[in-house]
C-alpha cells in the first residue's frame, strides 16, 4: 500500500490485513504437492510462479531493511545489511533471517504499545540511575613503554627551581607560609592542648590546626540530594595551566564552586626527596591540569581555596597528597572528604579508586600510567586522559557516597526503633549523620598530617629507609641489628650508608644509585678487586660507573673491620664446640688394646715397622666404649697370623705410612681408623724378629699350617686386585680339539685338567714325600733337617695369577635348544613376508571342469 494509514483508518486496515493473510494462507495450503510437474507442463503456470516468487523475494528484502529500527547493535546491523539473492537463498536462510527479524519487529511493537498505554512503569527506586552515555575507553593490557616509564633523556627539572634542593641528613623542615588565608588564629600561633602527646609536640606546629579541629561543616553536606551527573570528556572543557594568567583564571572559577576534586602526580626516581609534577583539579563545570614544574613558586596562592571551609575538597587516599602539598607548595587542606575513608565506613570489599570508578561510573582507568614519568613535556594524549580521569568522576562518586552514608544512618535508626528491645530501654537521641561525621573525622585526622624529613640512622638502622628495616623486610636475619652476620653485616651496613650518602649528594633516589638486591649481593659476596665488582652487575649503573673506586674502598674497609671482629666470635664458638672429656673416654685397665704387640719368643728383638708404635700410646688411644661401635667386646684369642697382603689397593690406593701425628688423634677417631686399616689387611701377622733362628720360624710356620688345616672353617680373606694390575704367569695351552671331516657339527672333547702352577703345599698342606726307592728331587738337600726341607719345598702362592670369581663374565648357555618358530597361519600379511602367493596368481589357469559325468 502506497498511502499511509491514519489513526481513523487503522481498524479497517487491521481487518483487511487479517483477511488477506487468512486468504493467502488458505490458498497456499491448497497448492498441489507436485507443483514442479505442473510447472513443466503449463508454461503459463510457470510464469505466474516466477512472478510470485520475485514478489516474495522483494518483500523479504524490505523486511530485512526494517530490522534497522528494531535494534542498533552490531548483530542487527549485520542482518540488516544482508540481502537475499534468489529463491534458493530465500529457502536456505528463511529461518535465520526472516523469522528472527519478524520476531524482533513484533517484540519492539509490543514494548512500544505498553509504554504508550502506560502499562510499563519506572521502578520506585532507581538502582542505577540513567547517566549520559560515555564512550568507554579501550584499555590496553600491555606494559608501559619504557620511554614513558623512565625518560632518561630529560634534564633534571629540580635544577631550575628557585629554591634549591637540600638533602642534608638531620635537617628539620618548617612551614614557610607568606600569608595565612582564612585564618581564625594568626600565623605563628602555637596551639598545643593538653591532649597532645610529647612526640607530637616535638613536630613543627600545623598552621591550620585550629581551623581544622574547630571546623563548621556546610549544611548541604548532611542533606540528601540526587547525584549530579558528570559530562563526557568531549563535552567538558579542559585547561592546561602553565602560566600565571591561567592560574589566576582558574582561581576565579574555583572560588565559585562548592566542591572541588584534587589529585596529584609526582616523581621520585631521579630525585632523593621527590617532587610533584602535576596537579589535577575538577569542578562540576570543567577540568584543570596544572603544570607544577612551571608554577612551583606561585601555587601557594591556592591556599585561598584549599583552606576555605565552605568549599568541600574531595580526594581519594589523601594521606600522601597532604604531605606532598606541604612539602612542595606550602598548601594545606581544610574541610577534606576522603572517599577512601567513606568506602571503609560503608564496608566495601575493595577501597581503591579504580573500584569506585567501575562501580559508579562504569569507567575503567588504565593504571599502568600510574608509574609513568610525569616530567615528560608535552604530555602524551593517553597520559593526559588518565590524569583527567582521576578527578573528572570524583565529584559524582562523592555524591553517591554521601547519600549512601545518610541512607545508612536512616536505616540504622529505623531498625533500632522497630526492634523489640527498643521499648525496654530509655529513649536516647541518635544522630542522623553519625556515619558521615565519622568519615569527616577521619578525613580531618588525615589533613592534620605534617611533612617530616627522613632521618638516616647509621648506627641503629631504624626508620623507613634504615638498613635494619630493609634487612627485616627482605627476611635477612643475619644482617639485622640483632643478627650475628659478622663481616657480611659490616659490608651491608657500609654499602647501605654509602648508597644513602651518594643519593643525597647527587639528588638521586637510592634505587637509581644501587638497587636493593645488589646491596645484599655485595654483602654476601664482597668483591676483592675492580673486576669482581664490575662482574656483580649485568648492566653497570651510571653512578657506580662514576664512583666505582669509592665503593670498592668502602667494601674493603668494611671487610677489614668485619675480619677484626670475627676472631673473638670464632674463639667463643670453638670453645663451645670442643667436646669435654668424659669418664668413658679415660682409658681403663680393662680396655682391649687392638694394636698391642703379641709376645714373641725372642728377647731383645725389635718390632717391625708395622708394630713400631709404643704400647702405651696404643693404650692411650683405646677405649672401653666407642660412640660408633658401642661397648668393646671381651679380649679373644687372636686369629692365625698370615703374611698375605698386597702393596696397593685399587680402592684406597697406596697405603700411607703411620705418622707420629696419628698418635695424637682422639680415641674414638683412632678406633675408626684402626677398624678401616684392619679391613685392608687379610690378617695381622706376627712380627718376625731378627734374632730368631730359622728353625724356630719354620716350627712356628708348621704350627700355623697345622692349625689352619685342623680349623678348616676359617678361610683367609683374599683382596681383590683388578685383572689389569695382576702379574699372570704364562701358561702354554694345548689345543686338543678333534676335527672330524665330513660331519655337519664339530664335537669337542673335554679338555684335560691343567696342571696347577702352584703345588697344594702352598695352601698349607704337607708336601708329598717320595716313595721308597725313588730318588729325591733335584735341588733337595737330604741332609738338612725335616723342617728346613719343608720350608724349601713350600712355594708362595701367587695371588696375582690366581683366577677370581669377580673376573668371570656371564656367558649365555649356547647349548640351550632354540625353539622353532611356528609359521603363523591366516595372520595379517606383513610387507615382504608373504606366506603364499597372491590369490590372483594361485588360481587354476585352466577352466574348471566337472568330472562327475563321463562322456
């Protein structure tokens, strides 16, 4: 329909529209299912169907254009831009485009009809009052650009200050106001009441203490009023204040305001005491960014507004801002409202400014610029945007917090009045503004804070910048004032004091001169020379590069002082650590001396080098009680002595000779040494004196051999010597393998038993005597005594050539029959391992013939 429908014709149009829709639905239901067949038979039907399809396609595209008015979202706009190309496209996308778009239009029409007829009502209490749509800035999650964080290329602005910086240690700061605005008592009036403690009396007097403690707050602060909405950044005028004319114009605007929001941005990395770089001030009408580096000496005139009790000064977390204003500009705040204290009184879960901005303003500030270098001029756009956001929304947050505090007072009074216990207790008047007054009281305490220079305690290390405080913060107990760090603590104190002194002289921060972790590293590993000092740093700081020799001398002097103090502590530590003599350590007569010399047959003989130790010395080293081995057992009969030993051990090397210093070892340690040395020798041998005769020695050996043969169960220990270090005797082997020609496998005979290289008499058995009638062996003296002949026949056993079980290598049994692998049948064919030719190759090539019937 080309004509528009009026209100008078709407009912008639609605009836005709429904009748047309019903008629169309009825006709469409009567169409045959084989419409494609009729289309192919009748050319006229085909043309009518094409015309109807084009009309439906046009109506569908017009319907998509109407979805622009239903929703302004990106998804709806994308659907509105969509267009159906042909009939097949209409059938494929009918559900996703046509049906959803029609539902949106009908829902929008239903909402508009409810609003027009009054069925939709606004809520009684606006939880989130409507605010002007502010475009939410895109917050980047990346790190701050290093050029914005530490601008090393900038010259120091403090060099241009008219009042030069003085970082002298112990200097007391006093206020230097030229004029006291809004004064109730004259400047210089030192008011100290009896309630102030002596520590506070020692501080410089606060010029506005009387005005803050006797403040009359404006009445509008205790009245409920709807919050005044903020304007967007684009709609709010903004002024950069860097000249005296701009400052005077800003002061004229601030005098007319009832509330102002204040915030500061300061710098403390390239200066010892720090200084304010930027001041942000906002009212309901505009924002100002004050360049405090240019107007540092003229900002004291802001006291006319800052100390006016009729103007509310709104700050967030003002404890540091109050001190910065006093330190740099002699500015003081009267009638402060700190939104941080308000969030604490209201028991918010979080109390940061970013939380309040998201809660009330739906604004997310990019906090990475909080660490930016605010000395940069001109300021980048993103830093300027961040600085404005700190105060632009603060007055709106103040309105909401003030109303919330007043509501909390009213709700508490109503709950107490409705409680059953209210009738029993006497009626006491309750203040309807107790919560907001609590916030104002806390804010007043914050505004009474005074700036105080930091004093560096060289000896005690106390204070926020002291060496003891830093050691406790980093959990370095040995370097604290109560620790016993010795030389390390002396180096730590010296380096820490040197860093503070250099930072004051150069007007740099201690972090810029030397980082904290480098201070601890120099204390724990003091450098001995310049190369070691430079190796401590990956990138040598500029101040260290310039004053490296001075730092090295400080470290060396501290090391000397520390080493001079350590001998006393070391002596005390040794006296405590030395063990005291115990009764059990005193040698007794009943104790067994393991190193005592057994009695010999000869008299006046000298012991060998092994037994050259004095018996009294051995007795002094023996104890009846051992800490390691327990109580010593009773003395037993010594084992048969053998002379079998080796000159070198593969485990312990060449044994060391027993020195005279070993005699002075403690008894318990000497017991352990004797135990280890006893394990290295097979068995102790009896000393052979030079005065004994050959016959006596031979008889003793016979007795020992007989005792070993009788005992049988006692076997001498043989030390293990690697095969590479043995002296093996060359033994000729005979090849007795019989080779049979013509057989598949070679059969081997058992080899003959090799003749022993050493006679059995070497192992302690008696030598074989010749049979009667046989001549004696060559070289045997028949005329000698029997003992002498036995001694000559006994050959020493060659331990070096004897086989050892440790030399055997595990040999696999070759005679083990190998299991025959069975051929898998019907398994999966592997590549290259075909059990049978492929089926197409194994078929019978000739035709199949049936032999059932005979021709």
